[in-house]
């Protein structure tokens, strides 16, 4: 990795600094500082002058709005109607340091991306109240400055990390007038009237508003934006289907290389799925769980450093995230050698039966909790039938005794976050009613820990989860991830066909 060891102008993060230079300014307002241990002592006047000229005009003139622009406009209108007369501030967030001078890959805040379609760091959406609602402005960093050398001297300059869109280009892409984010802090400090901000993403924005906002009012904004995502529009459903389809191909990739995983470790599985996610999408939607053998009994096993052995099960919980940040969330539990043992099949079939009951309960007008209750009842019946706990089943469910082996809830909302809409009120989420357009996972599981002396030895170390992404429709539901087999016999046939 090359080190940006030139003299670097200080480039402000979002609204953390007051008004800075425009991209066309003749003189930099921020001082130029030398990187410690850089190999060049400075920049000669002749070099600086040379770097200012001789560059072609690369402004993009034939841009069309991003696909979701009409949907983001509708979402902003709903937000405007909910908070009339108030200034609303929704930041994208800033780069975060991973170590020294390297950053984590940036992912815009869900609230910001949902309302704009823009995914770049330091962006801020501001809705200014008007007599007719709100005027939206998207505040962004303009193209890096060629006059003050930022474009080639700064570690975040164009020649180091790539070209940013100009403000004019951004306005065309997102259907929102764009302004320089370096001017935003001062504007926010001078703002009057009620203001709300989505907290936790941009310390500079929050500092500029520190005497104008309250935690309670800001939380109301966050909750509204979370609940707005409970019902997906047609664009979102198409993106989720796209994410799921890529995920299906990623699972197929993994099955084809299980022999290589056996020769190495779970990391081979993780890397194989990640390749599909990066080729067809933006990234994985969450850390892939590639849990072989007894690791399958650890719910969020993401170390992925264990052995992959013939005769064991592989619990693969993974999802591709699209370029618009919608993620799939799918789990299959696979026999590494292609065939379930008798006890593995017994546990797997029980989880499949529970999932079938859960999916059947996903109906418009039904309670959100119904799918969880239906799946848990089946699992409780099984562990009573197997003699692992004393019945009757009603007693087991009342006392929650099945949770020793089922552990987690049976699903969650899905969207731009893998656990989407998490800030929604309990009465509209867990205690709410299902509506067409909602997308949720149904993912029952049974997990028998390797050191669990309350179950026969043959069960120990077996973990099984089956997870699918379910869309609530007008007449019932649709399994977005039905491209992957679910029954034990179908799984075996599918694996055999892929292994050739």
C-alpha cells in the first residue's frame, strides 16, 4: 500500500469545521502540514504551479437520476409531513480509523441512504422548513481542490482515493440541490427554530447543534425513520430479491469448494462467499457465519478459523449486500460430506418442520409474533418427544424450557440493516401486525452444545438453523430465498449435483 507522504492540506470532516474553501478558491484556508516521516521535504513552487494546470475537463454532463430517486423523494415528503416547521438534519457519517492512517470501508448511515440514495462519507441531508413543507439540500464535499493541491497532496484527495462527484453532478444524480458541506457547520450554528438531528454518525454536526436539540426529540426522528422502513416499496423488494439471488449463488459456490475447505479451514468458506458478495454486490451484509462441527452451536460464530471435517455439519449464515445497501440473510445447514447421519437428519428435519410452521404463520393481518410462537411450539414438541425435557408441551413453553436449545428469537425484520427497523416502537414491531410489503426472516434453530450433559452424547455438538427471507404479500407470503433447497433430501440431492 502506497503512503501519502506528501505535504497534505488539512481537509475538514463534514461539519466539524466552519466554512472552508470552495473547490475553486485561490488560497487554501486550512494550513498545509507535512506528514511525519514523509520522504519529500516539501513542494517546490514550480511543482505546485505545474500541478495546477494541464488537466482535461472531466465534468459529467449526461447524468440521469439514480434509480431510487423517485422513491427517496416520496420518503422525504413523508418525513416532511411528520415534522412540519422543523429543521431536520440527517448525516451520512464520517470515515473511521482502523489503524493509524488506514480507515474502515465507509458505509453511509441507513437513515441518510434511505432518504437520498447517496452513499459517500461526510454527506448531510438538511430539510429546511418552508411555508409549503421543507426544502431539501444535500451537503457534500465537492471535488478535491486543484488550486491548493488537495487533489494530489491529501490522503483523501482525488489522486489517492478516486474522483468525487461535483456538486452539480450530485444534484442531478440524487434530485436534490447540493451544497458544500464545509459551509454547513456555520449555517447550523446560526439556525433558529426547532431542529432535530439523527445522532451517532457525525460529531461535528452534533457539536454545531448542541444548544438547539434535545435527546428526546431526536429519538422521535430516529424512531420515525425506523418505522418508515417497516413496509418496503417495490424498489426495496426488488433490491432484496437481487441480494437473495446473489446469496443463492454464493451458497452454490461454497458447496463446490467444500473439499478445499476441508484441506484448509472455515476461512476458505468465508472467502468464497465474500468473493461472490464483492463481485455482484457491495459487500457482505454482516459478518459471515461459517460454522463447522460444534462451532455451529455458537450463534454468531464469525471467527471462522476452525477445521472443516467430513461427517460434520456446516452452518452457513451469510448474505450479499447490494450496491444500494439492501442485504439478504439466509442460513443453510449442510452435511459436509453430502449426506446427513441419522441423528443429524433427525435434528435437521425437526428444525425444517418448525420453519414450515413459522412460514405458514406469516400472513397479512396476523400478529408479528405468530411465526415465532408457531416455530417454538414445534421445537418444544420435538424435545419433549425425544425425552430431553419433561412435558407437557404447554408447561415447557410457559416456562421457556425449550430455550436451552433454541436460544434465540425466530426472526427479525430485514432491509438496509440485517436487523432492520430496530429503533421502531415495540407496539409497532414485535407487538405489531404484519402488512404486505414487510420482509422478515424465519430462522428457527436447535443447538446442542458439546459440553451439554443433559442430552445424550449423540446430540452434543450438533447445531442446525434454517433461515429464509419472507415477503408478506396481499394473500400470504413469498419466500424470496426459495432458490435454495430446504428439506434434508433436497439438500443432499442439490449438493450432489453441485459436486458433480
